[in-house]
C-alpha cells in the first residue's frame, strides 16, 4: 500500500480491500512505507495526518492482518494496533 505521501484515503483502502478478497482464509500481511507509530523516543517519523492514521489503523484491525511491515524508520519494532 502506498502511503509515501503521508496520506491514506478511503478510496485507497477500498481498492486494496477489493483485491484482498482472493486471499480470504490465508495469512495476511500488509506492507507500507510510513509507520503508524514511531517507536523511538523523541522521534516522529510516522503518519502525521490524523485522518489517515485513523483510517489505516481501523483498516488493519478490521481485516485482522497477521503482520504489518513498514520501512520508513529503518529499524524494527513490535506493537499491537
């Protein structure tokens, strides 16, 4: 999913969701660039658009992804959305 602009739209999520239907009952992973949270102290390299953040986190919860990957901070972290 492309979130490199820092924004996620309902249309983007709908398009992605429509494509996911063929993977029903399979392991589900999602990969995007900018994370929903920056786990590092005193750093803020995460989605800063509150509407996009809410849309993306709700989408992840609703679709019960097994794992979520993002690469922007060049690090790793584990947290529950």
